[in-house]
């Protein structure tokens, strides 16, 4: 089985949406990526850090999905990273209410020995120096390195971010972040500029408006599945990235044509994530539900015009 | 050849975008619908009204496209409907600067005798009583009646609008209008409610975010083509509707599967419309450009996951 190395936060989230609010629940980029990638035939490991306030049941939840957590450091006496946010009524935007870095503040990532030759590396949202630090530890060149990031790092660690962006094959960011990073309003122009920064493939996530994949003159689009109700968008972007990276890892094919399929798998898994609070839906999700929804994606997008 | 009857404004527009501004130029829903539908193998006629200030060259432009204008009334001493608007920087929203109804104020539509048995009727944006008045004159039941409307009529002629909506097969409106008409934020729920009002098919236009087609439990999505630059969105929705109705008229097939293709043709034609001011791009457009862009739509959306 191919190996996927996942880097990112493992965290507590407290979420408010128009539909209700949660206490501290399981969250974090690496958590969502790991759960999403677990629907594919692969070996995966998470590199991250938590405090000893992190409950054993959450650790079990990850290992139950066959996610290797030997690279998930538990800091004695430390507190787990905490994020709290409130979504606006349209669920397309949110305010951050609280961020407590805690053990993340001076985290030094350690890649497990047997994952230093991973086939695919998924650098989830974290300080760009941590992302670079993971790449530095790889003993063989991965077939594909995917990076996810956010505007926060563009605001406060841009030089470090640009350095790590140079080293990756695929970048996944949302539309506003693509505009901020490139200085271009048109997403077509933004994607072209970002490709000049290093990544051959640029994935722009537009939330309920789907996702675009750019590579040179080629572009592919995957819609979000139209849902009766979006309950909680938290983690949708990470779940998308995890589905993308997971499918690529399983299929061992890094062609543009295969990335189209990976984008569809990412959109598929993200469409489940938003149906309940936090990781709840991803934890209850079954493989046959994923297959059944892929059929919906096909009928949603496929047409038959003869040319 | 099958017949398409088009109702809607024929107008002067003055447009401001971040890229420049125009004097009074050719505009109007029926104009864009007619130009767009002219790319299909069909006979079409426009029912509308202008003043005698409307230049012969604009009339010639329509007849050059084989559009029958015997139902386009020219009111002696009357002034043509005028609309002026300014787009915001993102081109997704606009302010109306001026609206002069002029000859539209007491327009009584007259359907040409040989179009009273049209196969498809495209009721473009106009007062709902004018739209009803056209349906009243049909001597045979059309295979498909498509209605486009806007929030203006929901605000000031809702009862009349609901009456004509009952009588149509397909309604095309934008996302905000679908929310206003249904009182539902979720577009899936909005489409279900609107289907209860009469139309079996609901098309929700989301501008740069594509278009959705709903029918019972089925849904299809066509993206907008990602463009380097959108120059002027005026008429894009009407061009979309014209492509949709034109393709249905040509193909004589009102199945959901064929409407998927019609939505793609509509998106295709609309993607040209926005490339220049007003009708300029639609007038210069050649059929082989349309075919070539259909190939782009295929590679943009088609994927190959085996299930």
C-alpha cells in the first residue's frame, strides 16, 4: 500500500452556526484530512502536536481509521490548540472568536522513520516553517507534494510561505486567498501567477461554488453538490484536500486527467462533511455512501453533446 | 424548421463597467435572446416594441440573423425603452442609474399569425401581463414555454407574475431571485418550492458560478467558463436563455437529458457575450467558435471515474 504523510493541526474547535453551537469538539486540519483520506486504500500517518488535555477517545478515533499517530506528539502539561468561530447566516463567511496556539507555538515536527519515504505528502494548514520542516525530513522525493494554506500566513509569514510554495507540486487555497496571494482578481490570472511561484497545479476552492484545477492552459471544474442544507462548513476545505490527496495516493497517478477524478473525490467527501457539526458526519460515513454520491456527481455534471 | 417565438425588451442600454462606459447602444432581453438563438437551425420571431428613434441599422442587425421582426412594433413619435446601469468592481452586482419605460409603458404584444403555432416560446424579461398576453394568442400548445423574469416584477407585480409562472414549463431566474420568489435560502429548497408554483423545470442562474437545472429529484449543473477577464455581464442571462431555448427548439427534445445539453449551450453562448460591451461579441461570433468552446466545456467538466 502507498503511503500518505499528513501534516496539520489537531485541535479543539468551538463552532457557532445559525443551527446551533458546540462546546470544544475534535477539529484541526490534519484530523479532517486524515478522516477523509481513510476512505482510500492506503497507509497514512499524521504529524502534529496536542496537549495532554487531548482525550484518549479522539486518539482512538484516529487509530480506528488506521491512521498512524506515532508522529502525533503529546506534550505533557501542554494544552491543545483551540479555535473558536461563528459563521454568518449565509455560512459563506465567519468570524474567528478565539485562537489559542498553545502547544503549536513551538512545535518541531518529527516525521516517523517509516514515513520518510511517503509517496504523497499533504501539507495541511500550519506555519509554513513547519511545512518546510517536514519536507526537509523526507529521505526520498515524494511523487506528489500538496500544500494547503490560508490568508493568515500570507499576512504574517509571507516570505516563509513563498519559500515552501516553491517546493510543492499542488497548492489548494480558496478564491479570496488566491486573489490575495497573486494580486489578481480574475481566478484564471491568479492561477497563472501562482503557477509561476512553483506549484505546477493550482486548486482554487470556492466553497459552495465548487473547485477549479489549473495546470498550464488546462482547467477542470468540480461543483459542490447542491444540498438542502449546509449545517457546518468547518473542515470542508481540509476534507476536500484529504480526498484529493487520498485518491492520488491510492491511484499512484499524478496526471492531470487523474487529478480531475481526485478533485471529484474531494468534492464528494466535502459534501458529507458539511452535513453535521465538526467531524461527526465523517466519522459515521460509510464507503457505500461515498460510491452512491459519486453517481450523483456524475449525473450532476456529465452530458452528452456530440461534436 | 421549428419555430421559436421570443418576447422581451428591445432597448437602448448605457453601460458603465470598470473597463469603460458606452453611450446608448443596442440592448434588451429579446435582442440578446434572438442573437443567441440565431446560432441554431430554426426560425425565430421577436415580439416587442421600439420608438421611431430606433436606428434602421439595429433592425437590420436582427434581420441579418434571420430574425422575423414583423412582431416588433415601431411606435411613431415614440421613444425606445432605455436602461442605464453601472457595474461594481467585482462585476457581480450593479446599480441601475436610469430606467425610461417610454413605448413599453402601454405595449400590447401582437404575435405574428405564422408564429401562433410556435414550437417553443421564450418569454424574456417583461411585464408578466405582456408575457401572459403572448401565451393567450397561441393557437396551438407549444412543446415548451420558457419564462425569464427578475426581482423587479416580484416587487411590483407579484400576483400577475405568479399567474404567468403557473402556465410555463421552465423558469430561468438568478439565485437571489429564486430566494426572493420562494422565501428559501437553500437553492435546492427554493427550486422545489418554485416547482410547486407550476414550472416542472427550474433553472437557477448564478452568473460566474454557473447554472443549475432542477426537475423533481434531478439536478444538473453547468459551470461558467473561467475567463481571464469578464468585460461586461450585460445580457449574459438573456444570452443563456436564448441558447437554452434555441437548442431545445432545434432539437425538438424536451427531456431532462436534453435540457442538460441546452444548459451547456446556454452557458457556452453566455461566455462569449461577456467578452465585450453589449451585443458586440455576439454580433461578431462565428459558429466554429461556438463548437470550439463546447470542447472546452467538455474538458472543463467531464471526468472518468469507474463505478
